[in-house]
C-alpha cells in the first residue's frame, strides 16, 4: 500500500490513504453499506412477519391456495429483472477492470451498459408496480383477489420494501451517470479508478439486496 | 516540536478579533472545530428549551389537581422534553465535543470528510428547527418520545405533530449516520504516525464504538418511522391492529434502536470521564484495555437487550428470561469501568478542580442510576415499576446524573482549549454543589413516588395519594436546578470576556490536544506529531517517569502560553485546508424545506391550497438540493490537486 | 484494494483477475439463478423443506459470489470485511430474533 500512496503523491494527488492503509472514501462507503444492510433487513423482516400472518389467516379460513397474495407476483418478469440486475453487476465489474487497465473505450462501453441495464431494471419495476396495481394490489391493508376482499398487509409491505430498493437503484443510476461524465471529462485524473470502484461497490450492494429479496419474497 | 514561549500576560486571546462577527467563515465553514462549536452552542440552546419544558411540567405537577397546563399541552411538553434532551441535546453535545476534540487527540488536521461534517451540523439544526416549528403550526408531537403505536396513528394523534416528529428526527438521523461514518473513518484512518489503536485516548475509543452503534442502530428506527409515516400519510396500517397491523412490531423496531441509543448517550461521556480522572489524579488510567474493551462489550450487548423495555407487553417467559439475563450481563462491563475509574483515583494525587468534581459526581450518580437499572432488568420488579416515576427516576439518574454531569465535566475541562480562557473555578464549584444537591432533590423522591405507584406521563393527580409532598419538593428542586444552569451561563459569558487566560496545557494533561495553542489554529498541528505512547504529552514533560505506571506528583502545571512564531505561521500557509462552501447548508436547507412540504402533502387542512403549497415546498427543496449538489461538486474540485489544475 | 493509478503488481495479487474470470463468475451466478427458478417451478414435487434448503444454499452462494468477487471483499483489507460482516451478523440476528418473537410460539415467545 505504501508504494501506491507514494505513486499518488507523484501524481499530485493528496494521499487519501490513511493510518489504516486504506482509502478513506472506500472505508466510509463500506461502513455505509453495513448500515444499509440493517436498513433492508428491517424492511424484509417486516414483510416476512406480515406475510406469515397472512398465510396463517388464510389457512384458518380454509382459503389458502388460491388466495395467496404471492400469486400476484409473476415469476417470469421477476426472473428477468433479477437477471438484468445480475448482468449489470457483471458489466460494472468489467467497467472497473477496464478503468484499471486504462482501456477507456472499453470502460465507456461497460459503464454505459450498466447504466442501460440499471435503467431497464427501474423501468421493469415501474411496469411491475402498475401491473400489480391494476390487478388489485394496493398500498392499503387489504387487497381484492378474484372478487374477494382479503385483509392483508402484503401490498403495503411489498410496495414499501421493493419501492425503497427501486429508489436505491435509481440513485445508483444517477451516480453511475455522474461518474461516466466525470471520467469522460478528466480522463487522466488519478481519482478515476476509485470513483469507479466506489460506485461499483454501491451497485453490487444494491444487486446483493435484490438477491435476498428475490429469494425471500418472490420464491419462498 | 518547535514552539515559541511567551508570558501569559502578553497575549490576548485570538477570539478577541475586532470588527463585526465573521458570519461567512462560520456558515460556510468546514473546520471541525468551528462545526464542533456550532454543535455545542445549538445543543445548549436546545438544553435550555428542554429545561423550560421540564419546568412547566414540574409547575403543573407541583400541586395536586393543578390546572396550570391542559392535558394536551402536557402531552406535547413531555414528548418534546424527552425528544429534545435525547436527540437535540445529549447526542449533538457529545458529537460537538467529539468533533472538536477527537481530531486533535489523534493528531489530525480535520475530520476525514469536512464537507460531510458541515452537512451533519446543518441537517441536525434543520431537523431541530422543524421539530420546534410544530409548536407554531398546530401542535407539537404528543405521542411520547418512543411514540408507541397505535397512539401515533392519525385517528388518535390527528395534529401534524407526529409527522413533524418523524421527519425532524429523520433529518437528525441522517445527520447522525453521516457524522458517525465520518468519525469511523477519521478515527481509523486519520491517526498520526505512531497513534496505534491501542494508544488512542479512551475518549476517541468511545467515539469509535458509539459511531458503530449509531450506524447499526439507526436503520431500524429509520425503517420504523418510514413505516409510521406511510401509516399516517397513506393509510398503510403497519402499526394499526384494527386493520391487520401490529402495534408491538413498532415497539420492537423502536427499541432495537432505542436501547443502543442510551449507550450512544452515555459512552462518549464515559470516554470524557476516562480522560479527566487520570489528569486530575496524576496517574494513568487504571486498566486501559479493560476500560476500552468493556466499552466495546457494552456496545455489542446493547444490541441484544432491547426487549427489556417491553416486559409489560407479555412476550412469554422464555423471551423475558433471555432479555432479563442479557440485560443483567451488561452490569459486568459497566461495573468494570466504574471500578477502573475508582482505582484510577485510588492513591492518586487528586486535584479537586470543577471538572474533577463533576467527574466524581458522574460516577456516584451513575452508580445509583445503574443499580436502579438492574432492578428494572428483573421482569417481576419491572412489571411493578414499569410506567411509574421509578422509571423516570432511573433514567434521569443515568441521563442527567450520568450524561449531563459528565458533559459539564467535559465543558470545564476543554473550555480553555476551545476559547483560550479558563472558566471561573470558584463559581464552577458553587454551581457544581448546587446542581448536585438540587438534582437529588428533584429526582430522588421520584424513586419513592414511583414505588408508591405514581404513573409517569399523567398531567395531574388527586390529593391524598401520598404523593403531594414529594411532588412539591421535586418542583422546588427543579427551580434550584434551573438556577444552577443560570450560574453556568453567567460563568461562561463572564469567563469569555474576563476569564483567566489559558495556557496550552492548563491542567498538566497527557493527550495531544494540549500540545497546541489554545484555541488551536485552523490547521491544528504545524507539524503532524509522532506518537510513541498512550500519554505523549506526559512522556515529553516527564521523561524520567516515561513508561512508569505511576506518574506521581509533578511540578506546577505549565504557566506558559505557546504560540507559533511568525516564521512558522508563514510556513503554515503551505498547509492545504479545504475551502469554505455553502453547499452543505443549502443541501440541508433544501431537505428541511422538502420535509416540511411532505408533512402537508396528504393533509386535509385547507383543501387544495395546502396541497399545492406542500408540493411547492417539495419542489423548492429539490431545486435547493440540486443547486447544492452542483455547488458541492465544484467546491470539492477546488480541493482536488488534479482537478483544480486541469479544470 | 485502494489505489491503482499505477499498477503495482506484487502488492495486489488478488487484483489480477482477468475479465475472463469475471465472465465466469457472472455465468455461474446466472446458472444459480436459473436453477433457483427451476426448483421453484418444481417445488411441489420435491417437498417444501427440501425446496427451502436448496434455495437458501443457492442464494447464499450467489450472495457470497457477489460480495467476494464482484465487490472484491475476499482478499481485501481486513477492516472492510469487519465493517461489512459485523452488521451482516447483526442483521441476521435481527431477522431471526424478530421472526422467533413474532412466531408467537408457545413456550418460547408466547
């Protein structure tokens, strides 16, 4: 690490590498990701608690199978969304690799691909939300399924949880675009690799949250 | 370290600069010392507001069947008193002192992220102002500081007060998380050469632990309050049992944050005590590693005891037993700290300065609060005492007798470093004794009325319950307590003007902040120090005792005020400090305005005009935030060596 | 790892993942996702417990792949591992603790 921070001094960059031998911004971002982990855990846990309750309620009334609110969630669209986000993680890491080897055309291609995939995910989620809304799932403590009203917080917990994930993806796309333009303008800046690495870490974390939501909400 | 020496009398404090107040250098500052002082001053103003709320409540409760306050106003006052004291007083006061002192203690020139630091202070102020704005706009929050559902649902709390509470605390919460990330990176990554983790002053240690607690505890509160906001604004019913929600879920989400929160309030103060006791006992802290690691232990255990606030809910014997046992285990690391502090004073050359008196006051009062806390950790006793004044007595012994007495110790200890003047010791000691006595007059009888069954949060009570005399005594105590705070204010104001000029090192202390001028220059250290021990300054002053565990009596404290010479100050011009920026303030102003709009986005107060105005506020907020982000990027470019040259 | 303005090869051996390596990880993660969906479609035939067990193992493998290789946590500075793994364990505690309490299981939380 000392060698690399020395290199920074030569490049005229104030050394951000500190007493622990790591980059300050990266340490801050990892700690922030730790904090966000608990944020999403609380949202997912709330969803699981109320979903278990809905299932128990329906079973008690003898209408379990066809009333399960999960039937709203189409597995096909969700799988596509999961694949899109996973692919964007791959393009993100490829963009970072291109930054490190200073292959700028490659970097631009992979970062733009990440931006496009991220936007596609957000649009897919908007489509999913409007679709569910028209099916009858609302941000309200009851939903209508096949003409019957079922009291359940499924819509509430689902929309709040996935909505906050979608918000994180949206902010991630904005951050990606900002990094794209900054790197394009200051191609020789020694800050570039860290800028890309930071947005990448955030992006992969958002993908990671989707891995959890995909399993715990859509599949189980 | 090259330093010029001048006699005290020949130097006037640097604060006495002529001309008008330099607003710009304060409002656009990114200097951790100035930000720390803004934190401290604003937290103190909130302390006075919270104190006034407490006095109003005590006047109401001084006599039975009193009609001084209505039940509604009383509810607003106890909610705002607790919210103010916890979120707007003790937390930011800890952060403020930490902001000022931590970078100095570890030999850094600033926090790791100076602009983020500025964002934290303005977001905290925005959140605090938003909370207090509610008094003028139809009613303050009135659901208690832990906002139990379903009392906080719209139908039971129809004013916008709880919305102000959610969004105001949301803003201060963002400020806290941003500040905590800043502390974590600063402490881990900005230490001077040789300042290894196990050489850090214990105040720095405790700030590190608390910062981790903040970033791990706040998210559940954020989630809970977002869900509550959805309940109130969009009818989501997360916590409304009538519609399938769960009121107990709020309690779990809240206390998963709320219990670590009490350690957020006390641990930094324990760190301050661990700095002050050794200095005024002229002995190194007894069992440094034990004090440090028991702080870490308290931090960890704090996350698995949350439900001991909820024994009254009826969680079942197994859950109760687990949370009771885990809570009692916390007494162990806490006891370790207390015994280490006592052992530090033992056989020391104790100097009873005001700071030391407050530190000893902290230990004695905290022991009482700790013991009543252990009784409350036992479910059978808790079921008797929960929601009585016994709990009020307990929490004031740990938060006032603990945190606030400790903060006064810190104030007397670091005031000379921050201002260049000493607080008056004689007035300080009078104030200390008045505060100690009146504190006990106010809060000790609450143990008695609590065990006699007086519930907390009632706005009045019948005569002849056996509570009349004690309540009257408590009210008298409150006024004495307020008077002691007035004495402190007088002490501060008069000492700022005419106080004894402080040397660099007026207490003969051991840590790095006392090696530089009082108050320090903007860059703190002309040369980043190299550290070889836990007590760098003592080792420099007393080389014969270096490494010796017993520091022993010394010569009189230094009477010399060090100033950098003109030549050296000239050299300091090469030290690059981040430039002034208004962007953090505009950013937090925008978020505050947008939050205010969000409160009214779905309220049927004046119909359409309200909603249009609310939408307008949100849009203005978004515009302000966008302007701030652009300005932030441009301002940060100025400090980037590469980007500033190739722009 | 932090800085790569100049590439210092001996200091960052773990950084030398080729783009081919990332493609491989991406392919494995895609296959895991496909298997997850496949067993979801046949979950009635394999039984609920087995379905859950397979699903959890696959998801943990997928998450671990993202964290270790895409986020480079494997082989990165210890402090990054600490500030991620500690809150992750706390999060697992939170989730399991809450689910236990809200199971209202008589004898444990009821």
